[in-house]
């Protein structure tokens, strides 16, 4: 793993802002009657407007037989991650939609995701989203020099399980920087505090809890090389930020200034 310089982290933050603004535009456009492909097209335009290249488009991850053919992953209801945008997926009132993308500005990347509800949310869905996002933030707080990755993982796991939701074991966050998935850093969403990789200034990685409203089991959607769905059909949620460990603490590169 290569640690990033402060200048490289600043460059990743430029990509991070483009990614965050793009997610915001997608969220604003997500309405009943719209297709997920329409959201993909908005993302392509927004990324271009911010001088960013869609890093997922034609990206070929090690874990897949085939390259990915879209700028975004759009995961509806029981899909947790890697849903492919489609002309035939029409968004309906009450749908729970994960939006995930990676922006590349001059070779520096940032990866971020949110999950939204279209229209009114049930109490349980609202709680699922609040808890998943809060788990991400609790993980972020632990991303400091001198801590261990297990501190991040354990913080995520505790808040999810305390609320009765399922932490998916098979999927983790990852190193990010000049590639979407950089080797040497793995960010599980469960684990023991005080264990795992020692965190150092210059590390950059994604913290991305993937949570189910029911049991934590997942499977691949039959006939789809990408979509990961919950095994029990329950709703899935996913939030993601790209974080840098700095001498001043965790720096969230994909958060918009409040
Ligand atoms: N953005 C995803 C992540 O958080 C990566 C999508 S992988 C792809 O790791 F294969 F779909 F591109
Ligand atoms: Co992502
Ligand atoms: Co990621």
C-alpha cells in the first residue's frame, strides 16, 4: 500500500466534491416514474460538468468476469450493491435506492454512496437508513493515526447490531486513490476493537457499511453478474465515504461543506 501525500489527498478531495455533488443531483432527480437509467445519465452529465471522469465505467474489478458498463451502481430495495442502471427499472413511490459512484479527476479517485427513499418512508426503513449512515460516521471517527482498522469495523458493527439490523460479512470497504480498489487495505464492517491493520497518516480508504433490515445473508441475483441482493428479501442499505487519515484526524473527502 502506498501512503498519500497531503497534496495527493487534496487532489482526491477535488474528485470527492465532484462525486458528492453528482450524488446530490441524482437524489434530487429520483422520483416515481423515473428510470434508474435516467439517473445514470444525470450522473454522467454532472461528473462531466465538474471535470470528472466516471471511474466505474468500463472498470474491470478482479472479483468479476466482466467489466462494469455504467458510471453508477443503482440498487433498488432488496439489492444492496452493484445494481445496474436500466431503462426498464421504473422508480416507484416508497422505493429504497442506493446510489454509488466513483469520480476521477486527473487520475485521483473518490468513491461515495447514499441510500434514499423515494416519497414517504416507513418508520423501519427510515431507521435502517439513519442507523446505516450513523454507523458509517462512527467508523469515520475511529479513522485516526495510531488506531487499528478493527476500531473502525467494531464501531460500525456495534451500532448496526444494537439496532437489530444485519451487517453483511462478505463485503468490505477498501483502499482507494489512483485505483477504485487499492490493495493492502480492507475495511470490514465487523470485527474486534484493537485488532487489525494499524492506521497511519496518508492512508485513504472507503468506509461503507452494507446493512440489511433482516438477516445479514446475501446472494447474487440469478442471471445478473452484478447485483447483490439480500437472501431473505429484506431491504438493503449502503452509505459510503472516502476518508483520509491525516495528522489532524479523519478527513472525509466526499462530504459537501455544511
Ligand atoms: N463503488 C463500488 C464500491 O464501493 C464499486 C463498484 S464495483 C463495480 O466499492 F464493479 F461495480 F464497478
Ligand atoms: Co462505492
Ligand atoms: Co467503495
